[in-house]
């Protein structure tokens, strides 16, 4: 179900997603892709999703756009991570530390 939501069907081995209500932009997605090529394809699809989210929130809740501007979008091997939070720098550090340790 998660891959279909983001247009990534057939590219994902495992996925987890947490999102706030439609009133907030906060969201975390971790994809384990089928291979590194699939991870790059997932990145492209999520970048398009991110642009749509930014455009939608600009019209609906402009106060959420700064969170989207600081989103973490990172590929590491077969993993792709997308994170929108109140503190993009802190999220980037936590994600970077996790990737280094795994």
C-alpha cells in the first residue's frame, strides 16, 4: 500500500511511512528499494511528490512551506529517506548518523 501511495509500486522491497494530518506537512518515509537503480527511481518520484506537497501547502497552509523547504531527501545504497519536520537540520543529523551506523 505504501509504495502505491507514492507511485513506487514495483520498486520497493520494504517501506514505512508516518505522516501528520493534512493540516501539517510533517512526514517520514523510509524505503528499502529492490536495488540501487530502483532507489534512484524512488528518489525521482518522491522529489515530484515533494514539489506537489510544497505547491499544495503554499495554497492551503503557507505556514507549513518552511518545513517542506528544509525536507531531508537522501539516498544511500538501496535506502531512500524523506523527512519533513519542524527542524530539518536536526532531522538531517539524526538521519546521517543512522546511515553511518547501519
